[in-house]
């Protein structure tokens, strides 16, 4: 088996490397200190297994998986983390195992044995889309940023910089700082991951960052537009207007 060790802490990577030294059948192809290094290493080495931390700078572990899924790549994953709040959802999303730091050699060996059995038998079930994994693993915690991959380029959009999102078939168009980016995700799926007190579905095709809203204009009895700070006009449906009213009345 070919493996990658992905963790922003030198000591944490050293612990995994030390445990793997007792298993010559596993080759450590590379070690990575952040998500961007991980993406490059997966493309270069095509690993069978990755030992993946969750809390990392630049890109967290679930964002790494989401971007790998977008490229059609998904090695087996053993999470190695100091945080236990993601464990249940990670198992539900078909992670091989979940190692909570600090862990014993016996616990590590047990996780590796699971990965080896799956690899040798080649019976690992196909995981759900990584976007679903990321959403479920956060256990209802709203997104703080969105990652978008366009060829070799990865863009990280903090939610504070997202103006609005528009449905475009199986994609969403994300408007941020005067630029449009496309991400393969449905608008409904994105909506479930956003803070509902800050991002409102104003139309079947639009989600709006309320910080960008200046006013609502009613052109006709049935037609309203949201006027944004930059002058953009977005349609507001009857249901969307009702959502806005309920939010304002509850504030």
C-alpha cells in the first residue's frame, strides 16, 4: 500500500511515520503540512491510503476530500485528529477509521489492519460525494468558507466575501468581490450548509448575503427586486420575500 501522512504538526506526522515503520508493506510516499500540499501529493503519488488531520490551515481535511472528489480521486481515509466531534459522521461517511490523538500503537495498528483488509479485498464501498461528507461531518455547523477548484487553481472564499449564489443546473455561480466562480454543487445543497440568519434563499435560483442588501423594490404587484450595495438587482420571489419578512420581524 502507498500512503500519505497529512497533518500540519511535525510531531503528529512523526508519530504516524513511526508507527508505520513497523509495517514494511506500507510505503510512505509523502508527508504534507497543509491541504494544498496534500492535493499535489495525491496527484503525484496516487496513494491507496491517507492519514488525514481535520483542523489544518489553508484547507481543512474535509475541504481536501471535497476537492479530491471533484477530480474523481478518493483514496481510503483514516482521520487522525485531536477533535472527537466529527467521529460519528466520519464513520457514517465511510471513513476507514478515526484516530483520536493521542492514540496507542495498538489502536493505530487496528486502524491500519482495517485499511489493509479493504485494500487487499478491493471491496471498499464507494463513498458519498465529498461535499456530503464535509456537510455531515460538521454536524450542523455552518460553513465558514467555500473552496472552488478550477483546473490547477484553488480559490478559498470566506463567507464574509460571498455576495450571492445562483443556481445553474448542477452548478452554483458564486459572486465574490466582483468575480464569478462556478462550483459543482446544487444550490439546495449549499443552502443547507449556510447560516440561515445571514444567507437567505430569496428566489428558487438565488441565495443572498443579507449584508449586501440595501432595499427591496416592488416594480409590480407580483415582482420585487433586491437592490444590493453594488447596484446589482436580484429577483425576489413571493416565498423569498416572506422569508425576509419573518427574519426582519424576528430580529
